[in-house]
């Protein structure tokens, strides 16, 4: 499977080990940073900011 992945121009970044809710928060925070969104439907994402 490694050879198959190497066919594509991918940038693989290592991440620290996280589980469950921590992973969900990390992914959501990263996605918000990527699209530069600080609010969703007018409500602040306090859950993400407090992590």
C-alpha cells in the first residue's frame, strides 16, 4: 500500500497521538484554520478555543 500511495503527490505530516474527542477537536480546529472560519452559524466555537 505504501507504493500505491507514493504514486500521488502527497504531503504527509506526522501528528501526535490523540484519541476520541481529542482527535475530533484537533481535526475540527485544523479545518477551521484551513478555511479561516471563526464562527459557525453565528455561534462561537468555544469548545475548540478552550482546548
